[in-house]
């Protein structure tokens, strides 16, 4: 793995894989994912709105955002350390740039493309930290010491009500506004992605996924798959298969990143 900072320091190694699937009921796949172990860039996106243009939005995200990130990282030069807040700021600015591109395209293209957009979860892994940004209800989880923990909060009406203490997490799962997004890539308003930085430890597993996956299987079941499966590729296959076995009502995307000690190897696989 090549990290943007602390190149002389010891580095954790990572391996990663991503898988996107149409699901059992949808006519086509509006999800997309991107895996780049060399640069430590990982993305999942779920297209929304604009009739059949959700897939255009998600593909724009995974096609354009990696180049924007690499350009901004190169322009910024060496950060002070791999936990430098400037890396997270750069990530948020890059998401805003691709959001403007998606919105501009939707305004200028065919009339029925208006309103298209995408949810996004994007992560940059440096030597020993993960920098995360997200908009919408695509999620990032950390599986550590046999415990699954969400690192993101859904940008939905139901999620906002839950964060304000007006409904419980159980009520949010079945709330009629659980799918109504308050932030997404391509929206007209200039709204920033939420972001955070997490220190990584050997043995950590990170899962980026769309709502088609977490909406079909419980966190407990996801945790059991993450604990039992071996490689990231096998884990993604098992998670998507479980989502489809539960009904596969939406497109499903899983992206798994494993954090290892300094002597590990790496592999990449991306589809969707």
C-alpha cells in the first residue's frame, strides 16, 4: 500500500475486495464500487433519482472521484502525518467537487435526468489511519475484536429524528422516512459530506456497503460473516449472497478492507 504520509514509518498492510450485485428484484444495478489498494482509495455509491439515471450518477462517482483525490493529494504535497486533519479536509473537498459535477450533468443532460444523484461512502487509508467521508445512507463499519461498530450515521429524515432523540434506533429501521435522504452527491444545495478519522490496528476489518445490503441483513449477521469468512473476496461474496437469500429487494454492494501487520500482502478485486 502506498500512503500519502509518513513514508519512512512502519506501515500496516491491507488487502481489499469489492462486489456489487443487481439483487433479486431490480431490473439493473445502480450501485458501484471502486478498490485501489495502491493509493488506499475505496468507494461505494448508490444511484438515486432521475428515472433510469441513478446508475449514471454512481458510475460518475467511482469514475471521477479517484482522479480528483489523486490530483488534490498531489497538489497538497506531504502531510505532517497520516492522521493530519488536512487529509480529511481534502477528502470532503473532493466529494464536494464530484457532487457539483453530478449536479451540473443532471441539469444539462436530458430532462428526465434532473434530480439524479448518489449516496457515497469513501475512505482513504494512510499508514495507520482511515479517513472517511459519506453522504446519504451508504455506511462504513469497523469490525474489531469480534465487535461490529458503525462509523457513519445515515443522512435520512429517520436518522435525523433518531439523532435528536425523537425516535429509537429500532423505530428508525421501520420509519416511513427511513429512505428520505437529507444529503447526497448531486444535490443542488452545497452540503458537506460528514467525515471522521479512525486509527487502525492489525486485525481490523472495514466494511463499506450500500443500503441494499444492510437493509436486508442485521448487523449481528454481518458481524458473524465478517468473523467467519477468510479473504475480503470471500467475505464480499458471502455478504451479497446473504442479502440475496434474504430477498435481495435492492442492489447490493459490499467492500471489505482487511488491516494486517507489516509483513502481510495485498490483493485487489473490484466489480460493479
